[in-house]
């Protein structure tokens, strides 16, 4: 079980609903540009341009909830 409420197997299946890229748990340094917007962490796309928040231990994979690094 990862630090989110997901098993590693399930976490590997996650995809960005906007770009269909695979997602992985973001490292703390990758979240620095977003300040305090991701207190529980986030899942980041392969290209590192979009991050989805974690709330109550689960990723919120809703495009309007995501933040983009480049706009």
C-alpha cells in the first residue's frame, strides 16, 4: 500500500483524464511550484505538466481539480 489509500498495483493503472498519460505519485520537490495547494501530495503526469491532488488519501482525477505547471 502506498502513502495514498491505493495499492501499488492500482496506482500503476492511473491515467490523466485530460491527456491519457500515466500518472505517478509526485515527489515533494515537484510540488514546490504549487505552494501549499497539495498538502496531501499529488499525482503527476509523465511530462510533469499536470498534477492531481490527493484528498483523504485518494487522488482526485477530475480535470478541473488539477493544476498545470505551464498555465
